[in-house]
């Protein structure tokens, strides 16, 4: 540009030209609004949960969501709603970032931070009934389903898709359906709350092995609980975990199987409700494996809080029915488990 022309440009015009430049990338100049200023309907549309639920999570995590003093720190409110939207809608992180005036790496870091905090406090929200009164109440609720007595939990595993891992041992994540996953073991109660969760196993590991090596089995064998678990035929029948009779030969065994199936269906409904609330579990988690594990536990904590607060599903949606799974090879019952189950049938299903 000619130097004389530069001299004729007024400084005010320079400011105008500066303002017309494209905003810098990275989110520094983007507008950030407090999402809790939205009305209830708008908030739920954006985040799939009520504003009351969102505020509950903010209050729960506020002291631990320390704002980064560098640059433009995110408030606890923004950190929570960004994580909720990312998990509940399974939205591309760039889109979540644009909506909230931040960068995509900020969304990734925020989700990881919120997941880590929730996972570390999971013992407060995911726990088996401990006292005798709690166990009795849990058994009463299960009995109301199909008159199956002394049930303290329904157990099963579900596969959560993860990013393909090409490192050594990555093939262990490939499950029987042919995609990489974490095989997550869950125990739920009759209210569909998650009472126990194990997220450390590769997708290729059989359900029975996960249970055989979990701490919950040791607690049952040590006599920590009065009731029994109900599992499908992929588990061994033991004195504290009842499975269906493979070939029922009497009316009592047939009645036992019918009641068992109806009662154990709680875990299938739990999986459906949990994955409908958090679409990331339905469609897959694509961070690293450790981050995926934390996000799974975090979603379990949020699921339990939502049940306690009687949080409904997003309007117009219903929990999906359990999908078809390839049949598992029936696990041979233990002698002690077989005897215990036969005695149980003779006592309660004659």
C-alpha cells in the first residue's frame, strides 16, 4: 500500500478494520452465556435433563471444579452442562464447543475432568444395600415383580463400544460381535439403580470370568448379604447366584424359570434406560480406554442420581427394549449350586 495513503487513514478507521477481521480461533472471542438463565423447556431441550437436575450436579461438584486461572476460565455451571450435553446427546465435541463459546480441546478436557470427579465419588452413589433393613427392602421390591423371594440384585454384562486400539493387546478388546468394547458388569435393583459396576475388562472376556474375579463375589461368599443374585445361563449357578434351569422337567422348575426371567429382566431394563439417557453408551466412547472407563462410571453415578430425583426420559422417548444377543454357551452348574437351587425351588415353587 502507498505510504501517502496510509498517512491519510484515520486511526478510528484502523480500529474499524480491526473489528472486521475474522475472530481468532480457539474460542477466546466467543460469547459465553450462563445456561441456567434458560427457561426449563429450553434447558431440557439442549441438555436432555431438567434444570433442577443440572443444578444438583453443579452443587455436588462445585468445590472440585476448580477454574483454570489462565485465559478465560469456565465456570462450574458451564463445565457440568458441557459434559452432560456431550454424554447425553453424544454430540460432536466441536458442536458442543461452538454452542458454549469454547474450543474443542476445552470440551475434551472438561468432560475428562467431570468424569474423573464423578468416578472418584462413585462409592457414595453406587453401593450394594449394606444394612439388614436395606437388604430386606430391596428383596421386597424384587418380590413384587414376580413373587421371586430373597433377590438382592440382577446381574449381567453389557458391551460399550470404544475406539479401536492398535497397540499390543488391542485385539483383546474385540468382542464376540466383532467390534472393540469394554465388557461392563452391572448389578441393579428393582428400581433400576446401579448397585455395583465393574469396567476393567476387555470385550473378549466372558461374563462368567468377570464375575468369578470380582470383589462382589468374594463379599457374597463371606456372607455379607442375605439374598441372592439372578443371572442368565452365561453364569455358573452357585449358592448365591441363581440361573435358569436349563431343561426344566417339572411344573415347579417351569414356574421357577418364568419368575426368574421376569425378575431378572430388571437388568435389561436398567441397561435400556441407562443407555437412552446417555447416548454415548449406546453409540460408543472414542477417547482413550482409561477416559472411557471413567465416563462409564460417571454416567452410572448420574443415572442413579436421576432415579433418586425421579428424572424422566426426554419427552417422547422410551427406554429401548434389550437387543438380541448371540446365545451364550450355558455354564455348567456347580454341585453345591445345583443342590441349593433345587432346595430353593422345592421350598418356594411347589
